């Protein structure tokens, strides 16, 4: 029992458990025959729940996704442009949720 506690403490300190959960989510969704873009979105969502990132970094991901769309359309990759649009929408939602959470946290202090 003590060895398991030491192992869990080591995993928590080194974020191994978080990586395991993300890996497990990818394996589970692959087993359920999800499309690769949905597997990626689910894995990113799990990672963002476990390891929140700054709003600035989320906003940069939004900008990158939005600026990528016209380039992909220009080179006749409409399918990839649609996927980039889905990711841009996803990052906008994540940015909005983190902004609301930060606002509520600041208001309570």
C-alpha cells in the first residue's frame, strides 16, 4: 500500500498521471472509431482540463487557426480548412470559458 502511495505521489509531481489520462483518452476514442479530428479535440480538452493554459496562448491558437483557413482554401485544401475552422471554434469556446472563469474568480476576491 505504501508503494502505491509513493508511485501516485511521484506520478502527480511529474505529471505522468496527466499524460496517462490523455493517452488513455486517445486509446479509448480510437477504440470507439472516432474520426481523427474528434480524437484530437477530445485529447486537447482533457489536457486543458488537467493543465489549464493562459488566455494569451489560447488566443494565439485562435488567431493561428483563423489565419490558416484562407491559406488552405487558396491551395485547394477545403477539407483541411473546415477542420481548421472547427479547431478555431473550439479554441474560441475554450478562451471564452477561461475568460468567464477568470472574471468570476476576480469578482469573488
